[in-house]
């Protein structure tokens, strides 16, 4: 970035992380905003296409430039009060937002890759925007520590591995520059990433929304009435032995600081990888599913009504289970499956085969990124996109069996090692939930589950545990994902 001198007390500030090497979404109007001297004229020129505007009373301004097709090496000039700021190497391509908790934050430097895969020629087509961790009590229009776009070479070690590995595949298939925005924070619940309005729409959080509203109206009164609650929701943990404390994670605070500054930036897609922090929380499957669906709707409200969204299922982690039982992680996976199945512009990435039951942060991120990219391509209608994982779509009672129908995937299903499909459980829920392990066979894409004479199941489960070892795959080596299905009667 080249900037001519400006008045020290009135610098030109550009919003939404705009810097050298930035990427704008192709095919969409280009929104550019900033802040400078109140009442002054601002001219914005992108590769010869210019627009003028005048700043508001608070010095803020916005202009909209016409949509462009894919391009690279453009200059963007912003001029006001005799000062010009020139941004170099601007691209127009596809912009992808990657967000969630620690498995999305997991960096390239730690992921399991052979050396020659760490620096590839395709990386020249990627641009990276790494949003710093931050927390705020109200939505911000500017990042607290504004990030800058960077070229990939030499700058990817601390960038999200899932995001970058997905970006590589998208750049290959679409042959455009891909801008990757990573906004993630380890150990965080979904509520922290939802806006105040999304929390309200999701329901069940009236007290938390009331605190947010009171703080916006009267911060002092909110501090007096809800000081402990504010601490729980937003305040940073004090520094210990000189080391900075970690932001508490609560309601809307990460959305306010890490997503809100992106405003209505058009995107080509979003990848969401989160859920571990909600496993075992007060909300179960239905609550998490409602929050996830509401978060996705919020992304589309801000970034485009037809935004493709990929949900990455939480990976296996924890102790093995010798018998069927209720499991909080399985409930989150089922919520992720149900939301993705119900949304024609969303897809699920299954991760049961790439987890590490001794480590909640499995280092094998390449398959996750590749599957996420393929899912975004399928939703976007990109020619040649490979099929996703096979999906269980129905279960019905047939004689002394429950027949589970599987759709999608590539080719015939098989069981790893040639054994029977497992782990499978039959459940009855007429009183309390009672589940038993069940024997099964696989033929012509149908899993046939044997029903004991003295048991009347109304649900069938597959791969239902914290760290399940699941053995059904398609010919592309993609796993059949975990599921719970109601059993239809004969």
C-alpha cells in the first residue's frame, strides 16, 4: 500500500480488511467503505472505474462499484482532501469465509502433509486474510487490529489448514484467484459467533439477549445490574504471570469483533467447523440444530441469499464405548447432519475416518479441506465436482429386519475388512431410551439390520459414539456418516 501524507488526526481508514492483495468477489457489486474527514469528498477508482461520494457527519463513507469478472493485478486508489491511498495487486475472484473453533483454527504448520505439499504452484492463486482473535460487547465496523491480505508463499504457516487446503482445490477447479478469510477461535461455542438478532431468533436465550440490549442502551446500567453476567459473557480473563488472559466466550462477542467488521462483503461460500464446545452443554440436538440453522441464515443475510455453506462434522475423539449409549458428541453430529440435509444450499463433510481419538485436534486436515472444497463446488454447480459421502435416507421395518436405504456416494458400498456393517444399534423410545447392539449385513446399497424377537425398535443408529470406529465406505473411499433414523412400520 502506498499512501501520501495525511493530516495526523484525520487519516484515511479503509474498512473490511481492505489492503494490498485484497480479493473482491467476482460477479457481485464491489462495496468499499472507510472513514476520514467529515463532510469531505472521496473518490474511489478501481482499474479506471471511479465513483465519488461525500462522507457522513461521522466521517464514514461507502461506495459501490460495478461487478467484475475474474481479474488480477488491479490498482485501487482512494482519494480525499489532497491525499491518495493506492492499494496494489488487487484481484477479483472467489472469496471464501472459514470460521469456527480450534479445528478450523488448526494451522498449516501442524497439519499432516508431506514436505512437497506445503508449498505448491497453485498457492500463487491464493490470498489470505487471517482475522485476529478478538472479543467485543457491541458489533464493530472495523477490526480492533485490522488484518491485511497476504500472498500465500511464506505466510501460510499460521493460517487455517482446512481453509487453505480447501482453497487450493477451489483455485484448481475454478481457475480464479481465491481469497480465504479465516475467522476462528479455539474452544468457542456457537453462541459466541451469532449476532444479537440471531440469538433472539434461535430462541431460548431471552436473558442473554436482554443483557445485550441493556448494554447497548446503557452500558453503565448494564454493568450495575448484570456485572457478573457481563463478566461471564464478554470480559477478558486477567493476565496471569505476565501472560495475556484468554477472552471469555459467551453470546455474540466473537461475531461482534471478528465477523461484523466484514459487514455485507459478498462471498462465494463459507465453511463452518465447530461443535465440540457445545457437546454436553445444556442444549442438545434440537437446540444446537436451531442455532446452526439460524447462524447459516445470518451468513446469507449478510453475504448473499444463495451463499453455499459447508458444515464440517466434529471428528471422533474420546474413549471407546463397549455398548450403545447416549452420547453428547453424537448428538452434535446428528444436529449437523439434519441441518445440512434440510438445506439445499448446504452440505456436510463427514470426518469419522480422519479423526484421532486421543487428540481432539486431529492433524489430518487435507481430506477435510478437499471434501469441503468439493462440497462447495457441488452446491455451486461446478462441472466435474466429485460426489460426496453416501447418506442414509430412510429406514423401515421389513419382517425381522430394519432395512436402511443409502443414497449418494460413488459406486457400491463396502465394509472395510469385509466384515459386517458396524457399529449399529437399534433403539426403543416408548419409555426411556434403550439401545442394543445389532447384527447387520450389506447388499445392493441397503443395510439390513436383524431385529431380536423380544425387541420393537423405533430408531436405528449407526456410528453413534464419541469416538466411533465405523466401517462402511463407498468406492471413492468416502465414509457413510453417522445417523439416527426413525423406523417406519410395515
